[in-house]
């Protein structure tokens, strides 16, 4: 199967300090890939590099067989970390999702009937149509995340990038959002890059796992990659891996989050 994301010898830096070093990995169409590693390991940097928001110091990224250009970016949806969106901005949920259509609508043009229909269908698809008239500042954490997922999906992307989408949510809401993302993946056949600290919550859905700590320590199917010896190299503290129901579960020390 041809890769839709090709990362070759990627090195990036912030203020002259290396953020990622010599990363090489391919992601094929329809794969659900978990990106894991400790804080500061380069997970968000990798997503921003794929989006073309950061330029490589060395190496390259190719999307859909070509460069990271505006055409490729329009085929991707992005859900940034919590806190990157100003919830005090006076906008209703429907209009927040409509913002995801503007790369297709164009500047200085008004949304058409088909744009409004796309927003309605997308909100219904993430079970959030009832929130359409609610100001975003009044949404609960789980409700807000459904709106950001809808905003990323409304342009019908082929690749979806999520940066810790369950951070700050209660356990019930975390499970609901993960189940929603899994449903979207299966229904739409999306390629997904999913940054998380909580591998146990999603390991049963992942096709591949990538462990980063500036370098790429391991990349492959969960049963091959989620190994205690690998995780002890990536994280500080005791790490154990057990098998439960045919899938690996990670048990960590008090100061280690994977």
C-alpha cells in the first residue's frame, strides 16, 4: 500500500535546539497511528511539521506523493491541544464549525447553502447538532471537543491530526471521545495521527504506534512496539507491560505517563 505521509530523515529545531532528529516513518492510507512520548519529546512538533507549520532543518515530508503545499494542507484536518482556542470569543458552535469550511469557501465570500448543509451533517455525525446555537464558551469539555472535531471534519479531509484530544476531560468523556474518533476512522476510512499520553485507552484501535524522544525509538504494530524494554529507554521510571485480552497494557511508576 502506498504511503500518504512519507517522513524521511526529518530534523527540526526551535531556537537552534533540536526538537526532532532524523525521523523516518511512512503512514499508509487509512492507518490509525498513535504518537507517544514524554513531554518535550517532539509529538506536537511532528504534527506541525506534517501540517507544514514548521520547516525542516534537514530531511523532508511528502504528502499524497507530493510536497507539503496548500493543496495537500486542504486535504488534512487538525485538532490542536486544548488551550490553543480562545473560548471567550463570542461565537456559536455552528459558526465555529463553519470556520473549517473557509479554506474551501475562500476569502470575502459568504457560506452557501451547501456549506451550511455540510456543517449540519457534520454536527449530526458527531452527535452535536443540539449544540449548534450554544456559545462555545458555555460548552463542557466533552462538548467543546466534539465541536473541534466537527470543525476539522467539515472540509472532508483525508488525514486527521489530533493533539491530545482527551486532555482535561473526565473519564466518561474521554471514553466517549475515543469511541467517536474510532467510529469516524472506520466510517470515513481516514488516516489518523493521534498524539496521546494514554496508550492504554486507544491501543486496541491503533494500527501502529510511534514512540518519540526527539529520535524515533520504535514504530510498528502495538503488539510489537509496546514492550517494557523499549518504554524504559523512552521514559524515566519503572515500566511494565502485561497482556490483557490479547493487547498490551502499560503499567507505569508514579512519575511516568505513557
